[in-house]
């Protein structure tokens, strides 16, 4: 796409504003058309037989989905991006495209819960063996590699507990064993971590989160290197995956403001994380940009920033009181909503359940509360968290 070539050397915010769609290609309109399509007409019988034209059928892409894919390619530095109807679909496509019966896959133990459910159910049924690895394993992943290991699936930072993985070290080992490396890059976005520059082959986003940014769209993207993209595309086509034109348009629209939104998410979240560190009632703050965080040095080495999602560990020594204290905290909140997903303008809180972990176990000090810091005023959010902490204290 000419507009992405033109902007490939520019700064991130310029790229966010201009990549993906060339207005000259559609009468000068600055945004792409929202093309609703199943049928695409061909000019004659010979062309329909050869399928030798840019668009052939709605499931194989439209000017709307192409614009979003090209914009994500410009950010990720990838050779191709596929657009899927949810973040989870983007994850599952990756496993299905890379793995076959008899293969082995390594998956980080702090992976997004539904990703784990997919691995523990479908992959088993298709004869694929899964091993969960310690997020802090680094180059030691060597000892888990088997001759049939075809994929190492990472998510850095990990869901709910935010462990930073040594992606370059893991990629080096994986590639030495001819395995591919995928990452769920939803937390960082390509603005704060560019996986392909660190040896990753496939970068996945729940575009539902920061890309779309307004808690009103479900969408996923899979961006890959030139070598990894064809297998993903073939499986995508075979499975009949595609995404709605309206949601693709809305996601691209969200992407245009990703830079300014993330700046605000980053600043507010870090301000709140710092204020909560060491506060009575809070046993720990799990935020990679805090110097006290175990993965902080790796985060500093590899990432350009931190987004707005982190967790706090409530200080509740008595295990039998943990659930009640966590619920008291959540029920006292007036601005934070209680609900899943994140990356929108609105602040959210949930009690993270970590009972499925086998290696990266839940913190010993108390319940983990995950906070999505939205775009509201920090003082109001802090006051809300104080309400929660007081309620947990007296519960
Ligand atoms: C939310 C999320 C997903 C799934 O995205 P959906 O669009 O809700 O299916 C995948 N990975 C991570 C890390 C997520 O937080």
C-alpha cells in the first residue's frame, strides 16, 4: 500500500495518522469506505476462472479490512496481518496454522486464561502436546525443547501477574530448534514493544483492547514475518475466518488515536501504581515499570513504555478471608467498573483467579486485583481505590 510505504520512515504518531489507506485511491476521502460484501463481480468468464483480480469474495478481504491490516503492518513491521473477529480467534488461528498432530508446543504459564483453555481442550483432541513454562525461564527453555516442538507461545507481560519474558533469549533457542515464536502482544501494543524486532515470528493482538479503545468492538489481528505469514493465511482461508466491515472500520478509527490514549493510560497507571506501592493494605504492586518489579530490567531493555493495566496484591494473610476482602474492595468502587476486558476509556477492576497456574503460582500474600486504568482523572481514581482499600480493611 503506497501510503504505508510513504510513512514507513516516519514517527509512530505520524504512522498512526496516515498509514493503511491512501485517500487518493478513493476520491480523496480521508477514511476508507466501509465495504459490505459477500459477492464481488468479475468482468468476464476468463477472469472468474483465473480469479485474477484484487478482490474475489468478501471473506478474502475488502478495501476496509485491507486498510486496517496495512495500518497494523506499518506499526508491527510485519509482512502481512490477518483480521479476525476476536482476540481469542487470533490466538487460536496461530496454534492451528503452525501445529499438526504429533507436534509439541511450549506455552507460557501466565498465558491469558481462554488461550490455556483452548490448549487444554482442542489441542489435546488433535493430538498436540502442550507444556507450560516458567515465564522467567529465559534461555533455559532449551531444556524443554523436544525434537517435535514447533511453536513457543509467549505473552509478555503475562496475564494478571505481568511477568516479563526474555523474548530475544527464547527466540534464539526456539529458532536453533527450528520452532516458531509467537507472542500475544496485546498489553504493550506495537508502540511499546515491537516483537518482530526481537526475534518473534508472529505477533498477536486482541484489537478489542487498546486498538479499538472504546469497549465496543471485538477484533483480533495476527501479524507475521514474510516466512510465517503464508501458513497463517492458508489456515485463515481454510477456516473461513473474516471480520465485519463496520468493526474493521471502527478499529482503524480507534488506532488513529492510540498514541495519545496510551500516553495518558501510561502516565495515569504509573502514577497510581507508585502511590500504591508500600501503602498499608497493599502487599505488592505488579507493574513492570516499577523498579521493585522482578522483571523491571528486562522491561527497560526491551520495551518503549508501559500501558495502563497492572495488578495489586491485597495484604490478606488469612487465606480464609481473601475472597471476602477482595469482594469488599471491588464492591466499594464507584468509578471503576467490575468487568472483563480492558484497553477502553473506562477504568475496570477484577479479582484475578490464578488457580490454573502450574508454574507461575499466585502470590502468597493475598488476592490479586487487576486494575485497568482508564482516561478519567487520576485524583478521582485514587480516591476510588482508597474507598476500596478502606472497605477491604474493615471487611
Ligand atoms: C482479551 C484478551 C484476549 C482475547 O481478546 P477477545 O477479543 O476478548 O477475544 C487475548 N489475549 C489477551 C492478553 C487478552 O487480554
